[in-house]
C-alpha cells in the first residue's frame, strides 16, 4: 500500500504539475487519494428515453437524431449561442448551447446522439438547455460525476481514475474478510471498480454502501479505541471538595440539574480513571457553572485547568465571567488567544509552566507549541461541535492525563447521542436557571414583514438591538428568490432601517472581522446585525431582544432553537420572529412546534420524528472528523452496524495487531493523528 500511497497524481498520464495543483484543491495528492475521490452521482445513459416519453423538469438521457444546427449567434456579454433541433418518431427536441463552438462544429447532422440534461417545455414542445452530448454508441454506459474544481472537469477525473485499474490490487482491504462477508459487502477491488464505473445502478449502490461502512467502521474504531484507552489510563485521584463557599458567593442559586451534573463530574474527578464526560445543555441552562465548579475543584487540589472555546470573543466572555467568580478564592485566571501580544504571551506561558496560573481560557492558541502546564488536571472544551476528537485529545495530552469535560449547547435526541458522542459519558442539563425571560416566538408570512420591521424599529428606538438572520450570503447561491445577507443588509440600510446602524456578519468573513463585528454589536455600536447562522454559537448580547429569521423553513428546528437562544440574555422581554412563505403542511407543522415549545430537547425529538435525522443534522458532522462518503444524516443504520462490529473487533484485538487487521489499524491510526476541520 505504501508504494501506491506515495505515488503522486502528478505522474499519471495527462496530469502533470499544473493539473496536480487543481487536484490538491480537491484534497487529492496521491493516486490512493484519487481512487477514494468518489463520484457524487452518475449520468445514466444505459436506457435513454424517446423524446416524447422523457420526463420534464428532471435530468434524463434522450436519444434522438440531430436534424439541424444554427450558426453562431452573439448575445449580451460576449456570449455565443447555438440552437439545435433533434427528433425521433415521438417528437422534436429543441437544444440551446452556449459558448461551445467547437463542440457544435463536431456534431454531424442525420446522426444519432444521446443528449443529457433537464427537459423543459410541454408534451408537444420539448426543450433542453446546455446538454451533455454523447455518441449513441455510449448508451450502455453509466458515467461518474465527480466533485470538481475550476480547471478539472469530471470527464478528466474519470480518465485519470481509469488508468489505475491495475493499482487497485495493491491496496489491502480495511474490512476483515469475515466481517465483510457478515455485512454482505463487496471486496475492495470490486467496490472500487463499481463505484467509479458501475455496470448498473445496483452495483454502484452496493459499492457506496461498502465505503460508507468502511469509513464509519474506521471512525467507530477510533472512537472506541479512544474510549477504551481512556478507561485503561490512570490518574492521581483528587480529593472531594466542599462547594458551599463557591455556591454562596454566586448572585444566583444553582439549579438541581446543575448540582447533579457537578456532583457527577466531581465523582469522576475523585476516581483514578480520567473523566471523559460531555455536559449537554440547552441554551441558557448554565453549563458555565459546571465548568467553573470543576475548575474550582481542580485548583483546590493544586491542579491547573484550561477552557478552550472556538472564538476569541467567546473566550473573552468566559474569561471575564470566570475570573470574577474565582478571584475571591485567590484563584488566578488568564486569557490566551491568537491576538495576545508577544510579550504578554511569553509572560503567560512562563507563569503557566511555573504553576502560577490556575485556569487558562483560550481559543485554538491553546493547542500551539510552547503552551505547557505545570500540573494540568482538567480540560474543558465549550461548543463541542466546533472541535474534533483529535483536537480534544491533543489538548488533554499537553501534560499527564487530565480530566476532560466537554460542553455542548446543541440539544441532541437521546436516540442519537451515542452516535455523536460515542467516546464520551453523557450528562444532561435539562433545567434552566430561575429568572430567565421566556422568548415569545411569532410565525408570520412575507405579507406581515413590513409590520414586523416596524416592531423592530420601535425596539431600536427604545435602545434595544436586533438580529436578522438570512440562510444565504452570495448571489451565486440564490434559489427560490432568496436574498443573500450581503444584499439584504444593504437594502435595509438604504430602506426600512435607514438611519439605524446596521452591521453584517457571515461565515466567509475573516475571523478578525467577524470578532470585531460581534464586539461592536455587543458594545451597542451596531443596532441591527444582519447575519447568517454564524451567530448560532455566539456571545451574550443582553441588549438584543429580537431575532427575525428570514426563510425559516430552510432551517432545522434544532438550528432555529439555537438561533432563538441569541436573545433573552438580559432582563427585557424578547421575541423570535420566524418568516416563511411556505405553504407546505409539514413545514408549517415544524414551525408551529417552535411557537409552542421552548425545551430544546423536546424540539430535537419532534424534529427527528417529523423529518428524520437529516433535518436535525443538516450536513454538519458535529466535531467528528470530516466524512468523505458517509453522512450521519442518512447513514445511521450503517453507523450502528459499524459501531457494533468495532466493539466486537476491539474486544478480540484491541491493538488491531492481527495480520487481517493491519490495513484497518493504519486507517484508524491516521484518523487519530489527524486534526479534524472546523466549520465556519
């Protein structure tokens, strides 16, 4: 496998240095990477339709004879257009082709071709714009369609993949033979052939299922290895701590759920096995106090703690809160982010190494070289879905084995928790602290938007702030007449919110610009923040009392609930306004749930029952390594099979040392040593 793994795609026939650069943009550097760069779909030319029988408004293949082709016509913007006419005994097909002079010139009249594209028109008049055109002799083929990039077409990728049929035999199968037979999966060589160039759709489906299982087996083994290794690890037990003084100093009384979670975590920390626990709590459930109490316990045992969060502004918020609460007990809290100046950073690192800092709060800067603890006892990561398994492990390995506490504000149905948090013990905060203002949720259609905007202005005039959330940010992503956040913010500034201070936030902004915008919003310099879902994990802005969510039907209920939690952080009454023009009964039923329910866990369960896991997950993998072919939204049953097989396999051979497990061991090792990508 090593020879194939190390062979650069650059040396494949027809690739070269320039095309290899295009491949790198797709994450493909070696020939093995290319073999595992799977098609995202297929063009089925095996059973083309007659013109009059082809379905409209969906991609399909139509077989017809080319009767006519026009000369080149110039239209606006320097584009060229060609009009063609093809037919068979069932009807005529009008074809429009743009900027493809040489393609059209090569087409011969009175010759049969396969035209692939989306049909429009009526029964009597069929039309197709920008079709793919193939000689009729290719009609028995199913062609792969690959994820591609500028300068690298799907056809070019297919041509390069087809060169490597002999290389397939060099790749050892990661799925042991007995397991493959039990799961009824094809052998690796067969699956690689069938996923790239399937003889039929059933073969393609079988191959894809095999690679989904392979990927989820690797992930399950990595999670199970981590969990089992954690159980075998030993750590110096901490002494129990009396939290009475800490709780008495707080301006509020802890809830029963908080006390229960603190007691459970405290019991973990008095054991000789490192804690590996997730605190899953709804928006505003008080997870920070649990982390604070654990850090307090660690400090009382002369151990240091660290809290890692995804953004600098969130780190600053935690730092302010925790330093204020721990300072009365003589505990020192410091902040480390990428923006800390060099001299200050050197001082913090020196004091950290000397054991003079009890709690270090920071961002990914905590993972960098030079961050050394004297006696690290506790690692806390907030907003768990922003961090991969490998990142959590890297932080906890900064010193000797440390306790790990993960916090997540994403309510996940209990039926799915083990899939997402397979390597963590689970605690749930299902009770909100007293005094939290309920958020009133309104559901309106576009006809009431102007009235809603008047309500927003009224609140702004009274000194409050508002969020307006849009699902898209670029004109190139437009669909169904949606407006991107960039365009919407400009329209509001020039129109309904003229004279108010309107800011813009979206995921493609630089991190520094995003954090600066959030700081200005929190400080009141921005009155209305127009944003995409990057505010889903955000900062407390007590002055924000309204969040208006455009095209609410495009969001999952759990995501809407997260967005709704951006308001209601202060003492004033808050509102969430959901705007949709959808008439779909299922969609309206989902959104009515948002009006009636404030418990995020109940909302998540309802979302799961109405729409299934796809709507709950979206396409985000919640902190797990990026999956190439599997999708947790659609492949839960395969994930469950893979988890069961992984547990059974590791029980027999924990080190994956047997010869038939070597290929799987290599995959698992690569996964454990990789650092997962973070979403924007």
